[in-house]
C-alpha cells in the first residue's frame, strides 16, 4: 500500500506558490501554454498531490495508487509542474516543455510520462475514464480513490453527462470530480457562451454529493476532498477559481487563456510572486 | 448468396463463438469484464450477464462514455471487452478510440458487433462500412476481421491474452466454417485458403467464403485463383500479400466495407509501393441501398458470379 505523508495546508500553499513561479518560467521559456487555466487549477493540484493523493513517484504504476486524471489536458504545464514538484521527474526537465521529442507534450501523454494516467487533450474524456477506473476499483474491492479535474467550459461536452449519469447510478463513492470553475473558456465567459448555471444543482440533480468550495483556499479544498463520504454517492466539488490567479495583469481576463507573456511581463509576474508570501 | 451453399453447409453466426469463448475465458480469469451500451442482446452477452452480472458494465446508450469507461477499467487492472454495434462504437466514439485507447495504449478490446451491412434493411445509418477506414489509420490499434467461428474464437483468445488494444470486427451474417480445428491464429497472418497462381482473391470476414466459391468457378475455365483471408488488417501480413502480388500479378479484393479506406485500400497501399500489380477493389462505392445483407453484397458486385466477372475483367 502506498503511504504518502499529507502536508498541512500552509505547506501545501508554499508548494503552490513555487509552482506558480515554475509555471510562469516554463511558459516563458517555451513561448506557449495555457497560462490562465494553469494558474486557476494550481491550488487544486497542489492540494491533491501534497495532501490527498496516495502515490509513489518511484513506482508510478503501483496498483494501489490513487488515480488522478487531468481532464483539462491543455493545462499540462500545471500538471507537469505539480508532478515535478512531487518527485516524478526533475524540476529542470520543465524547461523541455514542447521542445522537439520532449516527453512533456503540449498535452499530457501517459505512454511517454509515467504518472499520467491517461492521455488527455480533447475535452470531455477524463470523467468517463475516471468512472471506469472507479468501477474497476469497486469490482476488485480496492480501496484506492479516483479524482478527476475538469474545466468548467469542458462541461459543455456531452460525454461528461453520460459519465455523470453512470457514476451516480453505479454509486461510485470512490470517485471525486473537481470542477475548476474559473467562469471562462477559450474565447469568452462561460456565461456568454453556454451558461453552466446552476452548476452545483445540476450535479445534485444527477445524483452527486455536491459542494462548493473556494478553489484557492488550500484548507477548504483539503477539507472538502477528505471529508467523510456519503455512501453510494460520487462527489463533485465546484471549486470557484480565478483564471490567471496570482498575477495582477493576467488575473480574471479572458484574453489570457493561452496568451504568452513577453519577457518583460515574465519578469513582472515573477517579481509579483516574489513580493507575495 | 446465389449458390447452393446455404442449403448444404451449416452457417455460423460468429457472435456465438465470440460469446462462448468470452465466457470460457471469463471463467478462468476474473479480470475479464464486458462493457455494453444497452447492446447486451445484440452482443450476445445475455449468458455472460447471467453468470457474472457485476462484471457486465452497461453504461446505457452512451458510446463516448462506453469507450472511456473501458479505458478506465483497463487502467484499474481489468481486461475490458467493449461491445457495441460497430457503426456506433467506431463512429460515435472515434475520438475516444483514438485518444483513450490507441494513443493511451489502454488494454481494451473493442468488439464491433454487426459490422458491415449486417443491419442491411435498417439503412446506411446502421451500416458500418466505414469502420475499418476510421480505425485503420490509428497507430497502436490491432484490427482483426475473423472469417468464421473457429477463427473468431482464436482471435478472442489472442486479444484476451495480449496486453495491446485491439478492434475486432464481427458480423452477424451466417458463414460456413472454413478453418480447421487445429488452426492457430496469429496477428499479422493472412491465411491462404486456396493455392493458385493466376490471380489472387483477397477477402476478409463474410466475403471469404464467396471468394472460395468464385475460385472454384474460375477453375472450371482454367483459371487457378489463390484465395487469402486478410483477417489481420493491422498488422498486415506483408509477406503473404506481396508474394501474392508478385506470383499472381492480379489482386482482386472484396470486402463488406467501403472501397475507400478499407482492407482493399490497405493492400493497395502496400502493393503499390513494393510490388505493383493489377488490382481491382470490390466493396461499397456509395451509401448502400436498403436490403438484406446478402443481397447488398450481391448488389455491390460480390455475388459469386460478380466476383468471377470481375476476375475475368482484371485478367483481360
């Protein structure tokens, strides 16, 4: 059994702060990346990898590991950053992101990078795979858990709702879905494309145990992720986040979905992070 | 078919061999599970469900989730056989097949049931004459079209034992048993069912028995046709196919599929580059009309007489 130490929220926060710097540096070096979504999901990933998930970077295929699926695969830099910080590969390797033949693709590939559970990129793929893994755990009487992170815009893909129905019907109380609710998608606010609301009520109506949480509050996230389960119900956390969180000029702006900062903006962003605790 | 074969030879629905083999394997290996999209009956999984209700995951009419759930079950350490009508499995969930199965190398066995024009009368929405074209371009996915009940059982045993993802294309049209009981299926092997050096007839699945009958008729006019079952679409049996091209100089492919992108195209891609020869591809050239499966094959030029006529034309 994998037995990984859970860090207290204050230490998780410290890791997330470092991850933000790495995200900025990685995207700056590569000249490509989905900076807005990377920064909205950072605290969710940090809370998972440094407190909640059971895994062993030395044995990424350990059969008893918890399964984490990053459905919003375009935020690969955030995933690579948390994986490197957790010890799956050296932090220095982040500089190879999207370089020719790098295993750090623009979207994560499980065959290339051990620790990634399934290749993602096209949206709406992660939750069905998570549902399958959770059913598999139940069939084999395994105690490991399945966690899936989706973007909120991604929920416009119908495959999520196919899987949401199955998850409730199969009583998957070993499955947690975390929605990175940053209220924006590539081109606009979700509200101005196809409204998500009432998002929590929709999952509740589908038979999920649903909670709303501040997606940048590590203690709140950890609390919600580790609270005792309601038997027979999959859990959905609507994590309210801010796209581009942590950098003043990127924060909460639609145009920063995948815009790349200039060298000057990189410096400014890093300076902002240096000046915040 | 417009011959006496149906009256003389026992015909098998390959789904029966599929289901029986799967149950045998499931009895011995608890990791084997099935996934269905409300297709329990048409996939012949009723008996499986009766024996292991918890090991049949029915996700309902939801093909994208069907394939994704299969990938997740494989991730958990199980060996899922994902069963659905081939038209919906491959068409509706193609991106899941690409990303979740082939690219991710998930150990999932995709079973396309009632492929080709098995649902003849239901019309082109339910025909699956594009599935080989769609799946064949995906790297990392083995593709097999078994020719009869014996080979179906062998293919199912092979894919269960392999740790690679596969697409198995199964028809529901009755076919005679063509392979001997001691036949051993291997991926990348195209069995030669009849020797001959004048022309090669290459079929897959339900068209092979027609090719064999056509070869007998051609023999009456002094033409000795080689007959090959191109069971393994990916990987192809390069040696057998290239030898046929070099030794007979004429290849006639026939398939229950569009002439664009299917088995014939796969053979043509290989032969055109390495052993160019005369070729003709028989198959569907447009959305098929409505009609029974056998009639549709006849109508597309794949009656025994139609195959003979095409062979003569190719040899001219």
